[in-house]
C-alpha cells in the first residue's frame, strides 16, 4: 500500500468481528449467490435439458446485473449514506434469489432472478468492502483486508463440495434450496457483525505516492486491463465444471475442480497483498494476469486431471487477488485525489 492511514477511533474495538462478518457476507453474496451457478449448472442441464445457449444467457443476465449493481453502488450517494441498510437489504436479496432458482423451470423467470442476483451481489461486495476497509483503516490494520476477500474462495470451495452431495439426495431444486438455507445461516451473523463505524478514517499521505499509481493515464489503462480480466476469467468462473464434465479425461474430477479453485482463492488475497507491498501492485498484477492466462488455457491444451487441477489452482489463486489489488490501487488513487484537492 502506498498510503498509510492512522487510526482515529475514540473507542477502539477488535477488528475481527468486522472481518468475520465481511468474510461471511462475501461467502453468501459471491461464493453462493453469484458462483454456486457454476457447479449446479451441469446438474440443471442434465435434468431440464435446456441448451448451452440458454446457459450462456443466464450467465450473461447475472453479469449484466452485477455490472449495473456495481455502478449503482459506486455512484448513488444515498447508498453510501446508508451503507449498512443497503448492505443488509442486498444480502437478503442475494439469499432470496438463490432460493427462487428452485421454484420455477421457466427460463424467462430464471433470467430475471439471475439479473437480480448479480445486482444484489455487486452491491454487497461494494458495501462490505467500503465498511470493512473503513474499519481497518481506523485501526491501521489494512493488511488484514485479505481475510475478508478470502470469504469468496471459502464460499466457492464449500459450495463445490456440498453441491454434488445435496444434488444426489434432493436433485437440482433441492440443491438451490440447500444453498439458500446455508446462506441464511451465514447471513444472519454477517449482518450482526458488520457495523458502520461512527467516525471515518482521516488518513493523510505520509509516504511519497508512487508515480505509477498517481499517473492518471496509467490508471486508465489499469481500468481497461481489469475489464479484460473480467472478460478472460468469467467464462472459466461460470463454466469450469460444465466444460470439465464434457471432457472424458476430466469428467470424474469435474465437481472437485471448483473446490480446488476455491481453496486456492482463499489465501490469494493475503499473499497478493504481501507481495504487492514488497514488489508493487502493478508488477504483481502483471504476473497474476499471466498466471491466470496459463491457468485458463492449460486444461484446454492438455485435458487431463493434472492439467485441470493445475489450471483450477492458477485460476483460483489469481482472480480474487487481482480484484483485491485493483481495489487497493483504486483506493490509493481516490485518497490521493482527495488530498490533492485539499492542498490546492
């Protein structure tokens, strides 16, 4: 991190409840509401026989909702003035849309449900990041942010492990309902643990800001690069299990590849943060992009169990780390601009 912020809380308290609640919230919003579709998709197709084109439309509906939700969460000031309320309502919508996938077989209703699921998961992600990062900044514990984002990987790993077992007993509808029950059990403590700090962090730049980060032109390129990252990883993130199931050499291992990806994602943000402090955010991003590209291509070029597992590790170990690094750079630029406007 290029910016150091001092703790200004008049009433210090342990940051771990916020970290725990944030991790649980992202488990529900991202690991379940957004990404449980990945291991459940081939099960739904096997039972309902909808086409691969429809599977793509459902995924695209979720992405469109996520894009819209991210813009809404970023630019609607009312939501930031009522972050805790927005977070709780969005998390409830994540839980509700997860269960709604089981109550109908109408594809047009699924499209609406996946759209709302994407929108609500984006708002939860932005609000949780904002609330928890503020709390960490108040206590000068920003290095622990990777714990929060590890909740996404944990959610992916747990859902990947549970889906085959639940499906065996209750079919795909029961699997969605089981995911909803799991989300309720984890969502309640998440809501209780996450509280908006009464005082905001008043950080001041105490170190020279990296020219690479402060350079607006480079920052624009970073935004483009992050967009390309989304285009590159989202196909794997959505269809990994389905694609692996279609490969004879990977068919038996397909459900477990998603578990491997989640386990690799859990510690990636912490490791990525440590490496970024040592080598710089931009340098680590470049390496992560290259590793992710290899991870996406590896099981395609060499369709066997080893390549599939290695690809899942490389993919899981980079996609959340890249997101966390991008948030770090964006926060740094935002703080820099705010401080710059005050001294002019």
